[in-house]
C-alpha cells in the first residue's frame, strides 16, 4: 500500500470516493464522461478515478487503502471470466464474501473488455468516427488490406498446461476480415494498437451524446456512485 498508493497517489487521502478500473481507455474516459453526466468535474466532487494497470491483485492495495481509511470505493471491471474471478478473490480478501454481480460498488461489463462492450452495446459508430478523425476516412480499409492473411497475436487458450514444461498453451491464427464481424475486428485491432491515442478520441465522440444516451454500464456505474457517495 505504501508503494502503490501512499507514495504515488497521496491525494487519495482526501478522496470522498475512489473509482477503480483496469485499462488506459477507462482511466481517460470515465472522468470526462462523469463530468458529462453530472455537469461537474470529478475533482470538485471529491471523486478520484484510478486505473490500476491490470486486474486481480492489482486492485488489492487500492481496495485495502479504501477499506482502512473508510473511503467508498467503486470498481468498473472488464467481464471476462478469469478477470471477474480474480476480482472477486481479491475483493473478498478485503471486504469479505461478496456477490460481485449484484454489488452496489461493482460494475462488470458483459463478458468483454471496455472497447468490446462499446461495440456490443451499439456504439460502433462512435468508435469508427474516432478512428476516421485521427487517421482519415480510409484508415479502416487500409488496415484490412494491409493485415488480411497475416498472423494474429498469440492468445492463451483454456487448454491444460503443457505436461512437459507446465506452461500455458497459446494459439494463433491468420487474420480474416471476410467474416460478418470482420470490420469490427479490424477496428478493435486498430484501437488496441494505439490505445492512448484513440482513448481520447473515443471519449470525445461519446461526450457528443446526450447524458442519458451514454453506454448503459457507464450510467450504471455513475448511478451507483451517486447512491453510494450520496452526490
């Protein structure tokens, strides 16, 4: 806690609430969307948004800090099975047995990460507009033409570890954008390649929406903060 929280984020001592998330996109987006939703910025309302740069145990020092200093803490988490399992394990160690799917302090995306959730929730146009704004109207088509048939990044599978070396089993395949969701796949790869660059552009596109038209899980998080923090 001293190394991860007190030394580098001493301002949290004065927080009225802390909101934790995993990735760069969420850390950039959530404070600006919070301002859009409530009409006041997070600092003026005593809210600190923190990206923990990972999942699972990465949350623990911040959860311990919030618990020990009696500061309300909220979590906005990706929804992959292993991610939620690790979140529950570490949250339970600090706060006791918790039903994270129905917690007033935890918001979990639907079995995907933040970017995937935006696509699945009908915000593909906002993402496409962000890419076009930065790289031009033909950026997605250029990516598809350049990457079609190339090797994808290796991904860890759910297979049992190798019996010989005990290491996880990874798999990779060739990119194919001819499938029905090929364009979505290309846009997700573009975002993943330059997350810090696109995070702000995606956020600006979302901020053009009316407050009640923001992604539902983000509204859910903000309403939980409103109730738990009594905004």
